[in-house]
C-alpha cells in the first residue's frame, strides 16, 4: 500500500501543476483584454493588488457583460471617442519630436516636468473641451440629490454638484443619447446627514438610497443596462464614499468612482476610478486662498499642526511633537501662532494621512507655496495620471519619519527651488474658482473622468 501513495501523490501534483499553468494563461489573456489605457502614465500608478484579472472575474460573477468592458453604444458617440483616442496616441508619439506643432491656446499651454506628458495632456484637454458631454440624471429631490455642502471638508463634492446642475462647467447635455458619460447626482454627505442615525448607526441607509436610485434610472433609461454602468460615474469626498458603492455591485466594480479617499487598500482602482483633492473651505469662501513668502524669507524648515488619529500621525507626533526648533510639529497649535501664516512661511509642509489617506493639507500647502511632504500609504494622488508629483513634493515613508529632518536638510537648494517652482506652477490645477476657470480643479476632475471613459475600448 505504501508503494502506491507516492505514485498517486506524484500524479496529483502533476495534474495540479498542469491546471495552475492553464489557469494562469487564461487569466493572463483575460487580464490583457480587460484594460485599455490610452493615456501614457507611470506604470506604477496602475499597479495594485486589485488586479485586472480579479476585476474581470468579479464583473462576470456580478452579471456584467463578459466582454470585459466592450459594449455597443451610439455609433456617433463612439466614433468621437475613437477619434480622440487616435489624436491622443499621436500626441504621445510626437511629444518629444521637434516637428510637433504646438497646440494653440490663448489661456495656457502646459509645459515643464510637473507633467508626465505635457503635449499629450494639452491635446487631451482641448479634445475634452470640444467633445465631452455629460448627462445628469434629473431624478431625485434635494437635498440628498442634486445638492451638497459647499463648505468644510466636503466642499468640493457640493460645489461640483452645484456647477454640474447649473451647467456652469459647460459639459452638460440635456440629450442622453449624445452623452459620453452619465452622472449619478447623489450626495453621500447629505444621505448621511439627513438619514443616518448616529445612535443606531445603520449603514444600510446608503444601500437603501443608492440601490433604489440605480434601480429607478435603470428602469427608466436604457443606458445603465446597456453598458452595465461602465459609462456612469459618482463623486464623493466623504470618508464613506467608497463604502456607499458596495451595495450596488456594478457601481462598485464597473462605474467610475470619483473619490477623495483614493485608497488602494479599500479597493480604489485607478484603472477606472479617479482621485480628486480634499479641500477644506472652512466658511465656503474662496478668496485669499493663496499666498506666501518667497523662498529666501521662509525661515521654518517644516511645519505640521493636527490631531493624532489614524496610524501615521501618532508616529509623527511621537517623534517630533514640539521637540525641534526646525521641525515644528504641534498637536494643538499655540494661540500665538496662525495656521495659514505658518504654512506660508515654511519651506516644507508635512502632510500625513489621518483616519483616511486624503489630507486637505496637501492643497493648503500648495496654496501657500509650501512644498508638500507626503506621508501616506496606498494613496493614489489627485490627477496623478497627468501630474508628476515627484517634481513638486517630497514623499517620506512611515519608517523614515525619525529621519525626517535629515531627509529635508539633505535636499540641495537647487532641488528645493525646482520643487518650489513646481508648486507655483501646479497651483492652477488645484485652485477652486467660482465660476470655474480652464485647467482649474473642477476642469481637472472632469478631465480625469474623460480619461477613464477613454480607457474602455468599445465596439
């Protein structure tokens, strides 16, 4: 009997190995067909544990079109997108060529190393302005739909909803057959504000509202069912923005989710989801957001003030809280110091993640002309398919926090000046304007959605 066991074991192992190889080949083929990226970016941006093969398999289980992102739509709409893809690809190929003719633009021509590919970005942006059409579903009543808070940390969610509703951004179409994408205008902030009981803490309120809304529009219109939600998007800056999409599988796996909390460990998928910055407008006012001293007058090496929450901030405070004259770190800012003024006279502004990966300190630092020091994990930075954050910020890992002063002191003055100039240049893309201006934060959000829509190859 003992003589047969090794034979059976060997046969079993051989069969298992054969199955594994076949399965790997199948997954590789499936993965290759599931993602079609037309805008050249850093390969690291698209790499996460949330693999294309996993997404594709989940889409199949959830009843999505097994064509891995292929579906049939209006021929004219798809022809427009095909033209845009071809022109962007041409711009990518010719971006470094001396024969490339510059694109005319009376306002701004992207240039410099803060962009991954300035010529391709410019081409894409101009095509977006010319072609992109967004349909906003009209179902639902305020304040849960079509409305959001335009102040505090959720300000961008409310402002975006307001601008889309009033066609301030100029991309809205009233004809759904001409639309390239469809906006689901619910506000996670307002759902929780009006319907969430802080005592009972029933999170299923998100499921009831959002699932019912998707069901309503899917029955009234053909577009959700036609595309399995691939050409639909939602936007949220609430910490639970990603959680809100759990309850509708196609919204979670297929649709474009535009989120401040762009956390890969919580299944944010940059192949289809878009990050945008978290901007804290305390009173809703947008005047005097920017300012700061020139580099020579900035005498403070680095500054941070904020509560101890999450996993990263306690480490930062433990090592640096009021322990150094150059690295000024406070949990509670002294009464004689002003937060904004401190940022405006510091060379570097420390921006650690808190409970969630996104931090309003990043835009605040940029507004202040202060080079952001990013300390986060699993965070996809805003507009990072276009912007090269290495050229206007410094990244420090959590394990390097004890060496923070040495790291910043070792940055040569020449490099610091390049970072400072990069911060000044990128400011236009993070700035809040009312009404919006070309290339500002709202148009950059639209451009991120435009790129995700182009990433799906259609029949």
